[in-house]
C-alpha cells in the first residue's frame, strides 16, 4: 500500500510538472490553431508511423530475445516484441521507463516456463543497460559533431557524457574479466543471481556485442520519427540537425520529470532547435505530434496485452 502511494504521488508530480512546462512552452502561441493542424494530419500517415515504430519495437524484441535464448525463432521475436510493447504501456502509468522494464517480462512467463523469472527480469535490465550504452555513444558523437558545426550546447552535457562513456568502458572491462561466480559463491544468499550473471561472462561477449550493434541501429531509427514529423508540418529541420539534437533530447526525457515527456519535450525542442531560427509554432507542432505518436504506440501495448 505504501509503495502504491509513492507511485501515485510520483505520477501526480509528473502530471503537475508537465502542466507547468506545457504552460511555459505554449503561453505565447495559438494553441487552438496548433491542435487544429495536428487534427488535419491524415490517419494513414499516423498508421504508417506506427508501423515504422512497430518495426523498431521488433528490433528491440530481437535484441532482448538474443540475450535470453540460445536459438531465436520468429515466434520468439514476436513474443519478446509483445513484451516490449507491454513495457511501453506500463511506463505510461509508472514514474519511469525503468518501471516498464521491471514488469514487461511478466508477459513471457507462460510461454517460457522453463526460464526462471529472475533470468527474464535480469535480462530485461541488462537489455536496458546495453541500449543505454549505445545511446551514450551516439550522444557523444552527436555532441562532438554539434560542437564542430558551432551549435550551442551546455558544456556540462559534453563532460557528463564523456564521463558516462568512460565509466561504461570500465564497466564492460570488469564484466568480461571479473570472476563473478567465484565471488558470489562466497555468499549463498546471492547464488540465485548466477543465472543472470552467466550472461555477463566472457563466453557471451559475442551475444552482447550483437545486441549492442542492434542498439546502434535502433537509436537513429527512433530519431528518424522526429524528422518524419518535421516533414509533415513543413518544419525546415535538416536530417543532420535531428541526428545531433534528438539523442540528447531523448536522454533527458528518460528522466522521470514529466508524463510521457509532455511539456519537457516541447521546452527542449525550443531550447535546442530554437537556435536554428525555426518558428516556435513549427517546433511545438513537431514535438507535440511526436509525443502523441509515442502515446499511441504505448497504448498499442495495452491492446497487445488484451489479445
């Protein structure tokens, strides 16, 4: 009951903070006019975007299934994609995307009774770490490219992600060289973790490397949805600019500060893309429409759970 109250309080904070940020972003524009433009977007455009995102979700399901299974079939990819959709749906109602990771594995227990719940939950978190690792590399490249092209970034971002990338290199060095099994055997209470730790052994380096490469493909794919939205509303945002700014924006939106990113996303668009001279109304159209598509994609996870 106490945990539920904490979750509820966090969600209320997100909703209130989102409302405040939305007010700040939209206070000087014609809100009715903006949403009328969004309403005029053809339904088939939305369907195509959701299909594109479904392909991205399936790559995420493939990445996770590779971590769990020795041999992966099309049925396995479908099952893990379904679970990935479930995680997106859960994240709408919990304070952070990590909460979705902590719950999405539950939809796989019936299909894979031979796999322990600990391994399914543990690999979901490892999958998130691998995705974060790829995102950090992409962001570092984006920051360096942006600096060379004279775009404005807070200096703290450069040093923050430089530190994160160095920390990740150290982390993977320890992962593949430290004898976890010998260490955990000293503590009987931790022996159950060996099934998950087994994935972090040197023998599975190839498997983790493949998942990392999939993540490097996924990051630009998610970024492209913003460029598609910019084309829809005639916002003159270049593809290179999208690749530079959006990974940074996505990383900030991962923080549990607003509901589904609304409010935070719009202000971040104004901060980063605003320096390009693009009209405020166009930026708000692109950011809000992207948020709506993201929510629709997550709601598909709810339908997947029902059927």
